[in-house]
C-alpha cells in the first residue's frame, strides 16, 4: 500500500519533469487601454511580446537555462520603447527615470534585485548579477550603479529612457494633481 501511495503521490512530479518547457511573457506594470491604441500600435506591442517570448523560448530549445531564457526575454522588453521596463520607462515626478528589476531562481530560491538605477541599460542583467555574484539580494541607487561598474555593464545617459509617450503621460499626471 505504501508503494502504491508513493507512486500516486510522485507520478505528477514525474510527469512535470518530462513536460515540454514553455515561456510566458507579460508586458509590465500598468494598464494600456486597448481602445486607445491604433491597429498599428497594437500590432507593435503584440509583435514585441511575441519576439520576446520566441527569443526566450529559443534559449530553452538550445539547452539554455530558464534564467538565461528569462534574462533574454526581459532584455528585449527593456530595449523596446513600448514597455516601461527600460527604454520606455515611466518618468519620476522630477522628470528623470529610476528603474527596478528582479529575478528569482525557483530551484534554490535565490533572488537578485535592483531599485532606483538610472543609467543601467539593462537592469535585469544587474539584478541577475546581484543574485549570482554578490552576497546581497537587493542593491539600490548609487550602490547598485557602482556594483554595475565593477561588472562593466553598459551604462546610458538617463535621457536614453525618454519617450514622448511617457512624457505626455507625466504631464497629464501632473495636471491631474
């Protein structure tokens, strides 16, 4: 009876281990009102999300790790002005940009995060480095940027993140105060 119980309890785990991998992408925090998008804009969002998912999945198909796949997919979103993960970052009240990123590995529950970085092109790379190459779980602001310098991660001027769409959103938000 114990053998049967063990077999019944662990069969789902064995099935999961043999299951094909997949990747799911979500386009960030906030809300995009689809009714306000033109067909061209909607197609651009969908194409970028599809590209990020395909690139992440390609990493898995080539034997890469889930961390590599997630990192690749997030970098695509960070490099796109459509999403607020990087290039299209939302403005702070003082009209600059501060970005956050985090990553976690489920197998060992390791995590890395950065907050308030303003010149790191791909904050996901820095968050991953915090997890893999430091004793910390989170670094913020100038300390995070100094750590990025030790790793020679690409830096950009804060204006790199500027987009007209986000600037107009900031102006509307300030007018609503």
